[in-house]
């Protein structure tokens, strides 16, 4: 029978730490609670004792656990609550949301690269500017995005596109006409690159958002592919509206 951790390439101790952190976050182990003994956790997770010790040390460094000689290990704090991004269903609301959030941008890569377009997406532009970067709030990385901009559009405001979130800039440019804008959201798991960028475990849940904007002639002027932390996404729908 497969073990609990057989399906992830992340180090075992980080996977154990994720489970312990989740129990603290959900209140299964409230602040002040003494967690099970090392032998109990080792048996429950079917891992070596050194693995559990490493996981506990990691959470100790985060200020969540405090081992006490002769008494056990106690919960000393809860993980911080990460800011959540509402999944908006209109372009204007999405642009306004980004203006409000004003995330810090961490550049990862820039160059010229053609996106992978499906037939229903629209017509490809002659050339695209590729921008890959992280959106962060404070010290927390919330999402990593690969953005493909029609090079002709990028040249209208290169400084702004490099230093600001793309969508509000697109909305601000009078010369840019957006005839269609589609967004799809799926739930996936983090690969190695995404996990590293967002400081989460490989195979941790992520929201995968794909946005395609087209000009009146059907040319795809913007393609955005985002991977967001699972605890950063909020989908709130009024079913009576």
C-alpha cells in the first residue's frame, strides 16, 4: 500500500511540516496545546524520527511550535493569514482589484517568446514580449505569472508594463482596444518551478488562471497564465444575482 507521502517529490520533512502546520491553522491543535509525542507522529506518518524532528524544527523556526524539556512540544502561534484575491468576473473589476491590491512585483525573466495558443483563443501577433514575475504582498509570494504581450502594445508603455501589473496598464492606454477578454480558473498542483517561486511544497494545491484578451481584429494582444497559492484564491458568487 502506498504511503501518504509517496506522490510528491518534496522533502519528507517539509511535507510532514505542511500537515502539522495545517492542523495548527485549522485549530485541531490550538495555541497552548501539546502535540502528540515524537513516537506517535512517527508511527502515524510512517517516517523516520529524524524526519519528524526536522519538521518540528522548521515550525519552531516559524514561531509555531516550542519544544520544552521534559514536557513535550507545544503550539505557540498560528500561521499568518495570507491576503486573498477575489476572482472577479468583469475586466473593470479585475483592473480595480489589482489597483487596490497593488502587489509588489519580483521580476524573474523577460524576453521574446511566442505563447501556446489554442485555435479558439484568436490570431497570434507577429511578436510577443514575455514577462515572468512573482506578485507578492509584504514578504509573502502569492502568485507567479507568465505574461505574453503583443510587442506593439508593449512598446506603447514599456516602463509601466515592466513595473506595474499588466491589466490596469492595458485599461489605461487609449490606443488599446479590447474586444474580448476571457478568464478560466482550474485547480491544479504546483510543479517544481511554481513551488519554488511561491515557497510551497511540490504538489500543493494552486489555482491556475488563464486570461486571453483580443483586439477587435481577433489578435491575441495579451495572454496571462497565473499560478496562485491555494489559500490566496477566493471565489465568491451571489447565486441570487
